[in-house]
């Protein structure tokens, strides 16, 4: 079989005038040996790890032009300088296909017996040759609920299937509508994990037949991952339905453009004003992300703080409208691109199939609270011992000499009843009699936006004449230096619970922490105790530090919920992503990339075997049958392509 050498690293080494090259061992392959990994406190096991030994490719290169042989020799040595990485490109005569292999130059040596011949040693860890040109199949149009298509795969070795799925017409069932939700991060404020309320006019959607009356089909999607977020709905079928989610809002950034952006066309970067403030902001931004101005979103792929630029991967992200942007306008950072989808008459509440759905439900009262105010009524937990990671929660701490002083979470420390933030200081026995108890019990709440005012209801109690030195509400800007907002005096009578004398108070600007505290020295008295408890709370925040979310407008939706299988190999993948009509969902099997309209959507693909090295493999040299199925495919155009391989 004739194998013609073409190029290495783009250089023609078989041009017929200067060089003639021959590949002496085209069919070699790298070998591998298993490595046995020692596992602590167990027998040695074969961990399935292998070391790959490189294979050597040997080229024989002849210098044809004797007149310029010295220049050609020097050029050849430069092209194959030790350590140079490049693609070795050859054509196999049996299928007349050009293939390539990634190699590394090891040496180039002149044959001492025949000076016009040079032996070039290349090394590679790849087993297969890969075709230079990708094979593209005719567009496959699918409708109904399932369809199949055959591919006569070129080459002689297994390869990887890539697919581009374009929504042409929507199905008759499924999530038929979507509405993007823009939530910019607050410049300079790191909120962290917080509950977030999205207000939706569900009454209009229900009346139009676009949403179930109970809003069970309302879903919130994280477009970074394509995954559904847990949501909790208050007042369905209402003009102001509250939809609560948990979001992570890291520090936001506000950047002023230093040059105009045209109304259309690809751009390499957005230029911002060049000054030290811009350089600092860009240096602190994530290396990749999203920024927006007006209605257009941009995905950036790298930051350039020195030149005050963001390198743009795509404009008009997620189908947003490309617009012109003048110099001097403000771009904001978006960490959480969100999507509301709805219009599916057949689904039930996501909580109905998940017994642990509410383990992340916000602790605040979802009816009374908002993004600028958190409310705990008499029925709301301040802390959930069963699920300590629920947000937002009060953080409790206890420092005491004895074991009888305690924090409690139920009103008056009863076995059951209304929730409370409760502290109890009690006498304790010790080897030395008449030892006083020294305690600090507190509950702390943090809000990065800043706290402007608050109100509480609560009770206090003393069993005898003894009380404690400090029972108070305090504020702090940094969580270290504390200042009293009010203190509670000794209860007026013993052995009875009495209400607090103070309830509402304004909080100084810049305060981000509140603390309820019971601290001091409690005299020794057998069986005696004092208690201090909060029963309800309303905490108001600085609205200027809280972002404003906004819907961008309803769009017809294509719910991409399908299974794609290679029936020849039995391998399959499942796709679950909310597309817009005319947009494309791409699976790059060659590089293991998944993108929707140019943006990462990797997590929306599930493989039937997560240990497989590729999404879907194609059997080389035979006919492969590809099948697609789903509840309703509507009309979908699928372009399939692959690179042929051979050994």
C-alpha cells in the first residue's frame, strides 16, 4: 500500500523538487502497561491506570536539489528541531484519504553512507491516524417521536460523532415558552448565597393558557449549566406571584466603555476606559463570564487588565439582540444567567418526586419577605437543626463554664411550639460551691447589602431576683466591633415571662451584622435560671446595594428532551436543554464540547456510561444506525459529522 508523506507542522517535506520523504513504519502503535497503585489500609489493587509508552515514527528524507543542498539541510534541521510539536500529514493510497497525527520531533540525522539522506525520528502517543478533512453527512430532518439515520463510516477505526441540532418547529407538548431573566451582580458587593424573589404575573399567563393554574410547570433554569434550580412559589395564579430561588451572588463589576461597539458583527474585545480603577476591576473578574449593556449580552473568554479589555467570545449571547453601544456607557457583570420556562400541561410539582426538596427552602417567611426585607413570623424557623445549610439563617454561638446554660429554638424552651432564638443561663454544680456562671450566648445575622432598620418581638424571664449583665440587640460593620442598638432591662417580676420593652430601631449606615446576645455573670443559685428569646423579626436592607432583576420578554421555546443512540454500538446520550426556535445545540464529539448558540451547555448531556471517553462513538468502516427519540420532536434539523480514523 502506497503511503505518501505530505507535510510536518505545515512544511512540505515531499515537494518533488527540494525533498522526497518516505514513512518507514506507518503501522506502529504505542504500547501501554498497567500501573498498580497502593491504597492505604487495603490490598494493592489494579486501579485501571496505565502508562503509555510513545511510538516512534521514522521518516527518510532525501535532498533532491543538490545546488541548494546546504540551505535545504539547514531548513530541514530547523523544521525538525528537537522538541517541535506538529502534525505529520500523509495520504493513504488504498482509500485516497489524507490523515494526520500529532507528533513531536526527537532528532534529525544525516546518513553517513549516503549524505543526501536524512533520518527523522518523531514520537507520538496516538494510536490512530485522523483524517484531515471532516466528513459531513446530509442534513437529517426529524419529526414525530422517533427516527433513525444510517452513516457509512469511512476509515477503519472507531471515531467520534459530532451533532448540530437546530430547532425548526416547536413540538405540541412540553415546555413551550421561555423568558430570560437578567440578574446583574451588585458592583463591589459580595452577597454570597441568598434567597432571591422573582415576581411574575402568572395570572395573565394562566388566563392565556400558557401556564397551569397551580404554576407547577413554572421552572427556573440556570443557563450556565442547563440544570433546573429549586424554586418555591407563593400565591400562584396572581398578578404578583413570588417565585423564590437560592442564588450565589459574588462581587459585581461596573465597567465604563472606552470605545463604541458597532450595532452588528463579530468583535474581538470590548475596550473600557484606561485607568487604575478599571485595571483593578478587570484583574478581579473571573477569567470567563458574561457582561451586558441594554439588551445585549456578551460572553467574554479572557480578561486583559493591562489594556483594560474583555476578550469577547460571542455577542448577542442566548439570542439577545445585537445593538450599538456608545463610548462611555456602563457594562455590568452577570454571574447567574437565568431562564423561566413554562407551558407544560403534563408535569407536576418538582417537589412531588423529591422527599428532600425543601431541605434548601429559605427559612424566612416567603409570603411577607422580599429582596429588601427578610421576615420571620411566629411560624418561621430561625435555624433548622435538621438541615443546617438552609439560607438565610442565624448563626449561633455558646461560651459557658457550666453545662446547664443553653441555646434553644422553641418558644420558652418547650418541647414543641413556635420557633424562637432562645438563650438560657442557669446555675451549675461544681466542686467549689457558690461558683457563678459566666456565659456568652448569641445569634448573628449577616447581610452584605447593609441593614437599615429592624423590628423584633420577644420575651424575657427570671426565676428569682437574679438577671444577667447584657441582654441586647447589637450592630456591627465588620463583625468584630459591636455597638448596642438597645438593651433589655431586668424583667419586672420573677417566675413569669414578660415581653421586651424595645422592638423597632434604625440601624446606622454601613452595618452588615446584627447580633442578639445574652452575656455576663449569673450568680450561683440552685435550680435558678434566666432566659431571653426573640419570637419574630423583620430586617430591612439597603436597597441601593441590591440588584434589580428583569425579564427580557417571552419567546417560543423548543424543549430539547431527547435520547440519541448509536444502535450499532448500543451507546446513547440524553439531552435536556431549553432552546429557542432557529437556534442550534452543538455536540462536538471530537473535543468533548457542548454548546448552545455558542455558549457552554456541557451539563445538559447525560451519558449512559459516564466512564466512556466520548459522547457517542462510531464503528469504523461499517454502517452505523443513529436513532433519536423524545416525547415530541416537533421538527429538528440534525447535521452529523466526524473525522475518519485508521490505524
